[in-house]
């Protein structure tokens, strides 16, 4: 069933949220299981906060995905109630099977496993999911948003909902639908201010040079990864990036300097081959939190969400939760984690420059043992974007940190290559077929795979063959 066929029922969704929220606040022996990403961490923190207001401090667990191992561990606990945040929707039957004697509430925005009218009526699981009400969980309600709507009587929690929304990248074209409503709650309650501005990380917490040279979404041609060029660019445009011997951040500039910098940057990106569409996306609404200190990443929803992402990817979700709950020690630690994470990214990118080789049909970036599997995709994307000519896709290799028999592979392309027929999702799916326990897939422009070490040569040969076919317009068959 598609979204369009389903009757949109916002009121029904809000009602379901309120009922679930009320019940959750009655829980007295609960664990919150939340997703590990920049949506899931604030989502779990929202539920924790709401329960804590009733004097109850539930346990928390963070999952990367639903695996039999995680399920088994949860089964071994004695919690009577379980709240899943930002995960669970795709696995309700497995949850019902493994945990038949618990009361479970799932607050999720991912595509549900079974349509709402085909679910068992006597289940121990309550599902709250925008998809059930004809609301697109892909772009107008995230895990944090759904969680917040359960506890709308606490408008201050809308701050975390917005961190989730931005963390789930649902703000790319401005907020719509349910997200827009949450923003309105937040603005009306004096929690959030909306501004039109450059949507590059580090507006609040980075020096201007770092702001430009660390930019990775999008990658700024000639500037990302190059401090010298950034300093020169700022000087050429007469932006006072150093004042009284102190490097200043974007928000510390005067309004007219900020404006001059954004127009110069846009001009620079257009002149250096960035697609117009990508350039347009650089300016948009940003959400600033009135109750936070400017100069910290928590002041700006985007920076806040990057801190969450860094915590999640470095197995420090608990620190992320602490930061959401405004614990000063957690916040300090979370900022250190983010700095280390971005430093890793940067050294990964420097290393990549020396390690890149041309493998004919694609660029090969072999970073086995040198770059962590959690950032290999970002490094691959950055490396491809920084090439003067990205006429072929890039395939990057790293060691799988959880499974020593496997490699983690990231493949990245460009929109131009997609137009010519490249499909990295299809490519990796086919290349992994019949290679033992190798699996792969993702999107056309960005995909990943887990490949057996001993099959690497065969895998790369298959990749080359498939990419060649795709880019020369030949038909590629799944088997
Ligand atoms: Mn999510």
C-alpha cells in the first residue's frame, strides 16, 4: 500500500501518540531501547525526560540495528515494559516472538512490517507510526518527532525533536507536515528561533577557517580539507576571520560580513563546478535554541545533531543521551568525541589523497587498517568530491571491526554518473552474490557492502565488469 492510497489522518496520529505517551508515563519497570544515530539518541532522551518528570528513571539501551544477539540480551532482562524509539517497526513479529510477556510500545517512523489492518488485535505490542496514518515517516516525522508528540505537554522537549529531525536529514527542503507543526510548537514556546542562513556545520562552534575546511556536506571545492586556501579565500573577501588575535566563528561576525561571506562562498562553489542544485541547498532555514549558549554546538540544531552522530558512531550513545539531558560532564565529553571524530575524518581524508589509485573502471581507495569502518563512507565521498574530475565511481576498503573475516566496503558516485546509468545499489548487490556471506546494497549514488576478505579480488573484478556495463548502457542482469 502506498502513502497516497492511505487516508491522511493527522488527528488519528496525534491521538495515538497521546494515548501511548500517557501509558508510558505509567510505566514503572521499563527500559528504553533506542537507535544509535542522530535521530535515535534524542528520541530515547525525549522518552527518558518525560518519564523522569514523573520521578522514574528508566534503563536505556542503544542498538545499531535489530539483531538476534541484541534481542537475546533483552530477553534475559526482567523489565516488564519496553519502549522502542526510532527502531522496531520493521521487526514487530520478531519482537512479539522473542518478548511475548512484556508490554511493548514502539515509537518509530520506519516503514512498518505489516499494514495496520493486518496486525493481530491481541498483541502485546502497541505501535505508534506516522505511516499508519498516511503520514510519510521519511520526510515529515522522524523518531524524535514521533516521541515528542507523545509528550507534547512538555514543549521544551521539542528542542530534542528538532535535533532528531535535522539528524535524520528531514530538513533538507525545509520542514513540512508534522515536522513543521513541531517547529511551530517550539517557536511558540520560545524554545527555538528560525533563521535563513548558510547550512554548513560549525556556524557556532568552529573558527571560520575550520568552518570552511571541515565542511563535508557539501564538500566545498578547493576549500574542504585545505586550511591555506580557506584563509586565502577569507582574506580575499575581506572577512575578518581573526579579531584581536582570536579566531572567530561565523556567528561572531557582523551581519554584513556574514552576508558577504555567504554570497562569496556561493559564487565560489558555482565557479568551481558545484551543481546549482547543491549550491541552492547551502542556504536554508536553521534552527537556533534560545535556551542554549551561543558558541557551543548545542545552540544550533544542526551542530547538536552532528554531536549526536559522533557519539553514536563511536559507541558513546550514553554520552549523547547525557548531553541531551544537559548533563555538563556528558556535554563536555560529547564535544571531545565530536572533535576526535572530525579529526579522524580529516586525517582519513589526508591519508586518502596518498592512497587513491585508478583501477580502470573505478577509483580504488584501500584504507584497510588505517581508517575505521564507521567513517569509511564519509571519507570515500569526500575523496570523490575533491577530485578535479570524478568521471568514475570510487570504491573504498576498510577492515570490519566486528568481524575479522570481513571487509567493509563503501562505494560512492556522482549524480552525473547516475544519469549515465551508474547504480551502486545494483552493482554491490550483484557483486556480492555467490561470494559466501558477503552482502551489499544501498542507494544508486551511495552504497555499502560487507565482503569476505578471501573474496576481495573476485569481488573487485565483478564490480569492474558491472560498472563497465552500467556506464556503457548494457543491460545488467541480477543473475
Ligand atoms: Mn530515524
